C-alpha cells in the first residue's frame, strides 16, 4: 500500500512538472516570439494551447498502444501458423510409425552447454517412457531416450559426439550397405558415417536410414542423404558425410516410439 502511494505521488510530481515545463515553454514563446521566427506559426495567445498539447500527447499514447497491440496480434498469428504447420508434420510422421505405438512430446528444456547432446521432453515414466526408446523429429530419427523421470525424460541426440552415441546405418546404392554413425560436425551441421566397406559404391545423394541390424533403433528410419564420400585415414574403409533430414537446431515437438528391443 505504501509503495502504491509513493508511486502515485511520483506520477503526480511528473504530471505537475510536465505542466510547468509546457507552461514555461508557452510563456517563453509569447515573450520572444519576434526574436524566434520558427515560433511564428504557433498561436501563443490562445489560452487553450496547454489543453491542445496535452490532448496531442494523449493521442500519441493511444496510437503507440494501438500499434503495440497490432504488432503483438501479428506475432501471435505467425506463432499459431508456425505451430499449426509443425503439428501437421508431426501427425503425418506419427501416422507412418503407428505400428510402433508413437507418443507425441514437447521439448521443454535444452541447455546451451549441451545443445548438441540432449534435450528434455515433457513425457516420463507415467506416460510410458523407457530408456532407449527411439525419438523422431518431423523428418526422421533424432535420438533416443537416455534417462527417465516421473514426468520428464532426457533424450540423447544423434548429433552428440559422446562415445555412447553409435548406431548402425544402412546406405542405399542399389543394395544395402552398412556403416556406423560415429560423429557430428557441429560447425557444418553434418553427420559422419564411418566403417563403410571400401568396395561399396556410395554416391552423393544416396539416402541413409537406420539399419535393421541395430539393437536399439527400429530399421528404415530416415537419417538424411550423402553429400560427400572419401576414404578413411587408413584407406581401408570409406567415410560418408551426411546432411541430416532433421534440423537439430530447431526441435520443438518430437515423437517417441518403442525401441527395437522393446518391440
């Protein structure tokens, strides 16, 4: 109550001060009108001048508030449109993996320090989450559940360079070719596939999926496409640079499905 009274008094002082300033400006204008040509257009003799100034000030406030409201409404519309598009994509992806009992979840936390390693979702043990469940974005697999709590879970992303983050993949070149996802280039945003047989004919543009021989991930989940192929450092196998099908910097909604060993 005391704080409110102090704030009220402060506003009164500002208002009174503003009146004195405007009034002083009018008086000075009346006295020095002949010496200040730019004041010729102002009618200082009219007593309603102060009222007009306050009226103009009030109108400016109304216009600013109206503009701020319109900008906020425009931002809200854009947000709703963006969320609607994302939701439609999630539903389409969910329909493709219906056999794996999909559960839609929302990302509620992502640490700057662990940006490429993990995210937190709003589903946990109470919603049926289990360790190693596969996690998909709108365009393909993005990780697996690594920790489960009552109402939340931690998802380890395939963009993580942790040693625990390894997975068998399958490349398509007319026949299946196996390799291993073993790294992520955080500067370019590309995945690194190693241990590809040296005799395999891998080409740029080839699609890459999770392998049916994986012990955790369901087979044939989209990962991305090959953008570069080169021999490994020893020349015994090949290495492929993969442009992921999912954008790891923009993850808001995900789909969680049963892991291979839970199926």
